[in-house]
C-alpha cells in the first residue's frame, strides 16, 4: 500500500487523469495481463481500462449487472477498510485484486481483473451468461483460454504496487522541488533591491552610499586577486577619479598584516604602498578597513582623505559591517539561484532520460547527464552482475586508461567495489592524501578528485556511478555529491523501470512468435487473419492466403536428423521473409507448413509473389553439403493460394480452401504453385 505525504495541489484524481499516467497504466495492464481500473474512496471511477474484459462486458449486459457492480464495490470497500491488498473472485468468477492507495489525505483503489481461476469457474460464468438469450452468441473467447492463479494475482498486485509507488514518489519529489523553488524565490524577492542585482552594481551602490555619508576625496574597494597574489582595486568613486591600477596591496604589506591581526582599521601616511607608488594624487593619508566575508579577509575598503574624525571612523566601520552583510547576501543570493538551477536541472535531466527505451542508450545517457550536471570530463557507469557478484563496465566517458568493455571488478575490490560493498558514496578531494585511498594518481586523470556514488533501488545496490576531472580543475565538494546522489536515485528508478518494460516486451514477443523460426505462431496468425478479413470486408478489398509445405521434409528429417531438419526450417523461414513485402504477414502454421497473409492482394499478384518465393527456396544452399553447386541436396516447396472473398469469407473456410490448393500442388508433382479457380 502506498502511503505518501502529498504536496498541496497534487491530488490523486488529478494525477490519474493525466495522459502520462494513462499510458503507464495501459502498458502495465498489457504487461501483466490484468485490466486495471482506479476508483476513488467514494467509489467514483478515476480511470477505466481501455479494453474491459469480455467477461465484464458480457455480464453487465444481463440482469446480473447489479451483482457485478456490487461485487466490485464490495472488494473496493474491503481493501479500503483493511488498508491492504485483497484478492477475490467477482460475480463473473474472475480472479481480481484490489490495491488500496493513500496519498496524503487522498485514498483510492486500483482494481485489477484477470481471468478465471479454473475451468469450473469458467463453466459457472457461461451458465450465468447463457441464462438470457439476449447475450447468446455475443461472448467471444480468445483461444486458448488463459487461467489466473491466486499466486499470479498476488505477483501482479505486487508489481502494480511497486511501480505505482515509484511513480507517485517521483510525482511527490518533483512537486516538492517545484514548491521549494517557488518558496525560495518568494523569500529572495523580499530582500533589498541590491540583492537582486549583480555584484558589480551592488559594489557601485556601496561606493556611492559611502560618499554620501562622508565628505572624502576617494573611496576604493580592493579585492583579493588569487592569480597575482595581491589585493587590487576593483571599484572606486570620488572627486579625483578612479584609483590607479598600479595602486595595490601585497599579501605581506604592513597594512594587510595588521588587518589580518584583527585591527579594526589601519591609518597609513606613507606615500608608497605595496610595490607601486601613487595612491591618489593630492592625498597624503589613507584609511584601510577590512571586509571580512565568511571569515576571510576578501576585501579592503580604502578611504583617501586627511585624518578622519572618530565619528567618521565609527560610521565607516559600521558601513563596512553592513557592506559585508550585503556582499554576503548578494553572494548567497547568487549561489542560491545557482543551486536552484542545478536542482531544477535534475528534474529536467530525469525527464530527458525517462522516455529512453534502448537499455544501452539509457545507460550512456545517465552517465552523460551526470557528467553534465557536475561538469566532469570523465566517468564510468558499472552495474552489478548478480551471478558473479562483480561490477561490469556498461558505459564510459572520456579517455580512461585501463577501462575496457569487458572489465569486471569483484565486490569489495578497488574504489567502485568498496562503494558497492558499503552502499555508501565516496567523495575524495585528493586520492593521494586521502587515508581511505592513498594511491598514486593515474596518468590520464587531470585532477586527484573524484566522486563515486552507488545506484540504489531501496536498500538494494545495483551499480556504481564514477565521475572525475572537473572541467574547471576544481575538486568535487559536498554540493556536487548531493546533486549527483539525487540524480542517481532518479536514474536508478528509471533504469529499473526500463528493465521491467523490456522484460514485459520480451514476454509479449514470446507469446506470439514461434521459438524455432522467429515467425508469428499459429494462434497470433488467426488473430491477424481475423483482423485482415474484417478490414477487407469494411473496405471491399481482397486478401490472399498462401500455404507452403516443404517437399519431402519427413524423408530429409529421417535421413539427416532433427538438428538438420530444424536448420532447414530456419533457412526456409528466412527465405520466405526475404521474398515477401513489408505489409505481408508470415507465420509458421505447424510442422513444415507456413502461411502467408497478403493484404490487398488478388490471386494474380499472389501467384507472382509465390513464384518468387518458390524460386528463392529452390536456390537455397541446404546442408549437409550446401546445394546443387556442391553436389548436395536442394529444397523445394509446394504452394497453395486461396483468396478472400471468392474462395471463402471466414477463417475456417479460407484455411480449408488454401489447404485444398496445397494438396493439388502436391498431387501435381510438387515444387509448384496452385491457385484455386
């Protein structure tokens, strides 16, 4: 059961009606084989399965409609009352589950409807439906009939619960992030007007403000220049113009040393300051006041004038304190928006990777987006192989020495192996001096700093994300770690969902294909043939049906063995696929027989396609000796053709007629084509 602290404005009824959620639920219904519907606490429908089960439609059209409605309401009420999933059989004898969901103060129930548990239940349902003549002949069953066990229902319910919980968690986190951003922006907007401006404008205003307070010649702000190792003038205002660029304060000047010793100010009457001469022309005295920003002497305020009165000094000192607060607020303001932009980037990056369906592309995209977020030049993504309990390299970025696509790292070995073993991230500023690492930096790495973060689903670690070499040359910090951890948690969920989707697609493909040849199987063929006949009937168009049989296949199988026989079947299946058009539908009908549906095709065109197919098969290099040119055996096929509607207007009749045409081809000498008159 999902219990989440919903963000205001994120109501369940608003979430489930969105197109994105409808797509999630539709895919989940197809993958699990359960028709999913969602009801509010009051029983109002929030989402209905796009294709309700035939059983429900059939029962709702009878006098048992009231029982059907009451049965659904009863299981929904029971799930809400118990606050846990409930399994039941509805009046139609169909296995159902009801999954309660709580999201803040909202409650809802996901109702999943499967199929009958036993053939006995199916017979009971037919008895209910057939009691009324009104519905006789309307209930259709897809063959073969599928049954649903209680265990399958529990597993489906657990899968729905897990995925919906993850999706709701994403909704909550994204909404919380949006709310937080709006709240922070509102708080920032209440600051003084200077905090919303760039630093240069703030400093200019500070200079102008001080000149209004004091009647002095010149006011200058000196800021620490890390590259030159000096305090250089950055902003100046006064009656004598700007301070000369060669007027600097070196790190070891007496003025700087005294300010670093916590002197409230320094009075200098020396005409020479630092390495260069010439403070301000006509000035004989300078007062220097410290600007302590976040505990560091980052700036110096210089006032050029005669001796300042005690009251003026007090005003300047007070002004410097206020200026320091303003500068800190301005920096905090800028840094805050930078952080908000980076956290907003997480939401955008997550949105960018979510629709990616290719597993390899998703892995590379997760690594690339992580590197983009932290401005890292190099990185790797490794996933944990459960069988070997080792990390496998799945994606890489940059020139990383020693990393190959076949690389394996056992759990607990190396940096990444230790991160997997601990399940905790590792932030290293200097791998050579860090007591946890203490190893020489490798040749292709520019810096000694890196970050390694586990990819986790709940408490389960599924891989590791490694990033190194910032483009700026800086070391990774705690903010970088928090950012990449947040993105990694989203990425892991997307990765897990991609795996589940891929598994569902593979299961779906297995259910409709022949495992030996990869062609469609007979059950799915009949469904497609029904669709083509229905479509052709609506638009008054023709459909041709082709049946192929391998000549002498039993003798070949008995002579060369079943493995050779299977190889021949696959070769001929491939040859058939190479001979048909894109719109044609090829299936293995059974044994050595194949059927091809040719939409919008008359008998004449079908015969031309069949001849191309027959010729292609005859030229095949058939094992064990490889064809006529090698003195080996050749393969041939006999082909029968029937057309809709001239030879039949139902599946049964068409299949019977095309089989008759194939029989004629066999009787006329094989390796030939017969079209019914």
